[in-house]
């Protein structure tokens, strides 16, 4: 069974990660600027740069990551031997007999992470929003079906 991140889910995941990371810096800058009554028009350049970087990355994936040269951006591959996590073509495999379970960080934690725990501490970790809700539910079902009792 293969679970692959959709293009729409990739955009949602990027917005979640980038928005949280960069807004943390932007909000204090705006508040300080307003407090000191300084001109805060330079902050717009920060947001423009953020949007441009986001759009360029997304367009690159749309244009160049297609057809024969296509790379799986994020994916999970399940088979009888174990689970393999794919991130932009690089793979990390965990055999079922090494798997201890799944841990999902709290909704209060940022960023939210799903970790497939390994006995030898070679865990597979990926962002909570890498896969859609339906995919996450199916992934949890697959993992629990293969876990040793």
C-alpha cells in the first residue's frame, strides 16, 4: 500500500509550517513598530518575500516534478516487511519487528509530528499535515494491523 502526498496537501502543509515559522517573527516586529510609532511599511517586504518563496517552490514542483522525472515529495510505503517513508526521493525504512508503535504530538505543540517509534531509536517522523485526514486514518489502521501484538 502506498500513500502519497497530494499537491493540495503539500500546499496546505507548507502554509501550516511556513506560516507558523515566519509569522512568529513578523507579529512582534509589527507590534514593536506600532508601539514606537515607526514606519512599518518595510514589513510588507518581508511578507512579499515570503509569498514569492512559497510560490516559486510550489511552481517548481508543479512544473518540474512531473512525468518521468517525478519524485515522490512525501510518501509512505507499506509492505509485509515494514514501512518506508519517502521524502523527495530519499527513503527511510523501518521493519515491522522493530516497530513499537505510533506517537502523535499534542495539538498544542508546533509543529505537530507523527512518529513511528523503533526499538533501535531509528524512528520515522513526519509532519501531521503531510497527509490528509483520510490518509492519516488509513495510515494508522495499516500500522496497527502490522504491529506485533
